[in-house]
């Protein structure tokens, strides 16, 4: 492969839930990975215990564009602390834990 690869370390991230949630339609499941285009770049993403493993077709040296798109830099626990502490919200968070909103154009 002549492109690039990296590991984006992230906790509490459900890649499959995020990419199949209906907020985007350009991702295709390929075995245990997802393939799509972000900012004109082809990427392959795979959820690992340590984070999201990324492969691209072109050489990449800075990954901020993808971290931003995936919201992988967001502290999910800090966000959840701002939510109401009622039962409906707890149930919602439990059923969607790890789902992120993608930052799309």
C-alpha cells in the first residue's frame, strides 16, 4: 500500500453505530472495516481495542481532518456529565453509548 496508516486512540467510540446510524450514507462495510470518503480522501476505518485504525490511499502526515470529522478528540464522559440525570436520558445514553455525531460538510 502506498498510502498512509495510523491509529487514532479513542475511548467509548462505537464506529459501527456511528457510521450506520443514518447520519451519513457514504460508508460501506467491508468485512470488519468501513470504507468511505472524507474531504475527498478515501479512507478505511477499523475499530480496535486501542482506537480506530486508519488506512488511506494517499500519503497523509497530519490527521486532524479525520479526528475532527469523527469527533474522536471529544471527551465523551465530559459531554455526558452535562446531560440531565433523569431516567429517560440514562436509558437513551445506555442504548447509544459510543455513538458520535460526525462533523460533515
